[in-house]
């Protein structure tokens, strides 16, 4: 009896010692299909690293952004790995809030990361966040309605074609809108779409000296085209439609075309959620013949805050979650179509992936067509395709988004909206010390 | 004739009450209905008859353990309420039975703190919590929730205490009761309905508090508000899952409210009609 007690005691002591040795890291993330899938597959990581325990905090995008910003700015140290986007990475890296990722392992193959994505996550040639999944935007359209309209969608359409097709596809009596586009105000909502669109019209937020450019003809052309198109062929109440609202409309068969994130392809083509799953075609985002397309570039990425005390364990996790091995793991458990897209060139060279994801080529072409360092026709002093990677942009982008949303709703004219946007941008840039 | 009019009035009043009650309850009812739909059904416009699938519930439970969050919600709401009562009963007693010139001003000042937008003090509070090592701790959040709801608790108790004749307390004092005995054996038993309804209301307020509970916790102390928020997605329509998570989060407090509604209403209307 005594011996048994002794053995039990020894076992529990060693278990306690082991538990004390195990390091736990806290990962802040957003709620989307790919991230949820990763949480389910972490056994693979913890088996290989039994001394690292993973804690997850899943939050809505805006709350996550606010929380991680608060934590990182106050060096709260609540998180060891953070999920952040291409907007935050260059700003935070410059503030020395993030650790450079230089110990991702010998077999990580960082050169395999798609150059456009790696460029957006690097500062001075150093990678500060590893992309978990990348996305661009493209045109999703109803093949049946396009055929009915007697048109054929080119692989790389122009804005004029989009307008022509939208006019023909609009069938108000049957509740079909030719085109659905974002109208809800917000730097990540309508301004993501409109900024990317404006690039293809040759517009830019600022010139090389940070002078706001809303008083230039390119912005007038962009906004006028958008408002006219939406008035003629867009859904009712479009000024309050964001990603999710348009997704619902498209899935219910109420949109002929929808220009939005490439990630939407997996939703609209899923028969469980979409009534038009077998009728959807894809094309590159439109252009105007100026050499730039109206598509954006975004990557949800894993970064390590400078305040963490568990940098090694955190980097091991980041390396695992963004590795080729992880892609193979997802493929073996859930099929190639569910592998996080848009980060590694090798995935797009994989014939099995090409077969499983019909939108693969279009996604890669869209990502490659966006260049965060040269987003528009004329030179700019900033990084970012559908945003400007400066701290002031969140506030300014939302203000301008509200003005443009009001123009779409008919509450103000295009000229008024642009004039007010120019004033707001000038004030913000002056206050920020960019211009005098 | 008079009886007929009274009856008609009664019927109209009953119908009106039902309409108002349904209007108020409808969003919750629709959330519950949506939680039993598939994702495709959930986005296909207004529909009151679900297919009755439990798919969303099993997915929600598989995605994140409900019970850990539930336990935290119970500990935080009950704990903060007990703390609040411990502070508020003596405070309300002194304001009700030995008021000074400044009592009214203090009461107004306490209430005015509720008018401040919470986000204005996010950074200072966050820094205090960080420096005291209280981030993601139940104790820290309990104190925070207690402080947030304290003005309302003091105000409610003050109103109830004012209804109790001061002479009874005086009589107790004449009989040699100490201050402690006076509060514990005389005042508290007389104010039980008031204290109970304050307690219930405070538990509901603490249960539903979403700003601080989401911002000051990560994993260990995260309550059901953080659980719901983890199902809100900016990309993708997962309304059925979100509804299932919301239903699971509101169910306990809804059931508690249902069972204690008599007590709650009695307490809230205590002294309203004289």
C-alpha cells in the first residue's frame, strides 16, 4: 500500500513538474472558416511540440483590431501570436511593435510565398508577419444571366463592359440587379472597393508630397461612374450593403455580377449555402486600359508582438501554421479545396489543387495583378492597394467612406462629396504633419 | 354598464400588453427560431418555421467549449453582485437615514459616471489592470463590474430604504441595537424585496455587460459575451451558428428572469404607487 502511494505520489509530482514546464501561448484570431479549421487541426502541432500549449481567443475583426492595438500599444503582453492584416504590418513593424520572423526553420521556404503578398508584409526586406491566407478581389457573375443577356464575359473585362452587361442583366420585375457592389461606409468596406477601383481609373489618395488628390479628374470619373452604375443597376439601399449583405443577395440569386473578395468564391459555389452554386463564373477585376486593375490585396497573417516572453514557442507555431506541411495536412483531412489560399506559389502549381479549386488560377492572377508598392498608375508615397498604410487612414478612410456612401444614397452630389473628402484629407494630413 | 366598460378596458389593455410584450420579445424569439435553421434557411428571408436541425448547436459546442464561458459568467455576475451589495447597503443606509446637505449631489454625481462613454477610459483602465496583473483575471473583472453597476445599485437601494420609516430604526436603537445589528437585523429583513430585485437586476446587467468583459479578458476569465463575439464574422454568413451561440448565452438569464419575474416586478415597482 505504501509503495503504491509512493509511486502515485511520484507520478503526480512528475506530472506537475511537466505541466509547470509546458509553455502556453495565447493566439488572437478572427472567426473565419480557415482559422476555425486551423484550431481543429492543432493536435498535429501539439503532438510534435508537447511542451507548448495553445490558447485561442477568437474575436470579430473590428474588436480584434481594437484589442490587439490596445494590447500592443500598452505592451499588455496578453497575446503571443496575433492575426493581423496587411494594413497593420508595415505600420506596426516601423514602430518596432513586431518581432521580425527570421527563425521560421530551414524547411520553411520563405521564397515560396507569393511575392506580392510577401512585399506587403515586409519592411526593409525583413518579413514581419507570415501569411496564413491571402485574397484579392475579382468579378463573380451568373453564367446563366450573362448568356440570357447575349454576352460573354471576357477573362479580363473593362469597366465599360461591366456597365453594358449590368444594364442588360438588370431585371427589376424579377428582382435581379445587374451588379452588386459595396456601399456601406468604412475604410474596410466601401473604401476598400472604391480605392481599388480608383487605381484602375488612375486616381490616387495622395501625390508624392502627400497632397490629397480628391480634387483631381480621376477621382471624379471613379465616383461618378460608381454612383451612375449603382443607380441604374444596383440593388435598393445599396449604401448600407457591405460584404455580408451582398453575399446574401448573390446567394439568393439577386445579383448578376458581384465584384468582391476572392474568398467569397468558396461561399457562392457551395451548394449548402448558395442557390446559384452551379451557375457562377469568375473573371479578373475590371480595368480601364491604364495598366492597373481594380482589385485589392489582403492577407490575414500571423505576427509576434515585441512584448511577448515566449517568442521561440510563438515562432514555432507561426512556422507550423503557415508551412507547406500545414497545407498538406488540411488537404489530407479536408480536401485540397479547403487549403488556405493565396500565400504560396507551390500550392498553385499543384495539379490536385487546380482540379479541386476551379477559381484557383483566377485567384492567383488577381493576387499577382496587385502591387502594394505601386498600386496605381502614378507614383505614390505610400504602401497599400485598397488602403494607405499610415495610422491616420482608419479614421480618414471611414470619414471619406461616409461621404461617398452619402453620395451613393443621393444625400449629396458627387462634386460635394469629393470636395468634402478633399477638405477632410487635407485637414488630417496637416494635423499629422505630412503637409503644412 | 360600468362593468361592461371595465371589462372592455381590461380586454383592450390585455391585448395591448400582449402586443407590446411580443414586440419586445420578438427579436429573442426569432434568434431562437433561427438557431434551429440551416445556414441556407437562415439567409433566405423571413421564415418562422425552422427545419428543426440541431446542426448549429453541435457545431457551436464543438468549436468552443460553452461550459467554461458559462461558469465564468455565473462567477462574474454573482460575485460582482455580492461585492456591490456589500458596498452599496451601508452607502444607501447612510444616504437614506442620515443625509447631509451634499447627499443629493453625491447621488447625482454617482449617476453621472454612468453617462461617460466607456471607451473614453479604456486605456487608463487597461494600464491599471496591466500594472496590477489583473488582465484576464476573474477578480479584476468582478471589481470592474461591481464598480460599473454600483451607481444603479446604490440608487435602487436608496429608493427602497427611503420607504422604510426611520422610526423603526430609531426604536431599535432605543432598545440598544448597535449600528451593525440595526442594519443586519432590522433594516435588511425589511428591505428584502428591494434587495432581491436589486440583486436580480444587477446579475442581469453584469451578465450582459459586453464592453469590458470582452476587452479585459482573453481565455481564463472570458464569459459568455466573449463566447458570442467569437461567432461574429465579418466575412461569411453564419447566422444560424451565431443565433445558436446567442441562444445558449441568453438562455440561463432568460430562465432565471422568468422564474423570478414576480420578485423582480414587485421590487421594481416598490413604492412607485402610494
